[in-house]
């Protein structure tokens, strides 16, 4: 199922108390998601990190900051 998402550019990473905001897809466990999510290596303030990002086409890649189908990890 393709869920409605809120996207943000990769270069607009928000700072949170634990560091930088991670895209929701990094921790999502929704089994039926068909959104165009791909794991890619991206640069976050010069640090290479593997992240799951929303790929619109080869040149437009965004991070998911809101999703109606988000299912987080249930383990504390």
C-alpha cells in the first residue's frame, strides 16, 4: 500500500537532542508499504550514513518526516 507521506530535502536535517533527525523509514516496520523507499548512502553534515529514503527519480531524493502508515519498532 502506498501511504501518504510528508517529505523534506536531505539537506534540511533537523537537529534533535540525540543528534540529527533520522528519516522515519529507518525505523519503520510496516509490512505492506509500497512507497518508493530505497536504502542509500547519503552524506549528513559530511558523515556518510546508510538511510532509507524516498526516491522520486534518479536526481530527486527526499527523507520521510511524516507518514500515515508508519509502524515503529515495538521493542523499548
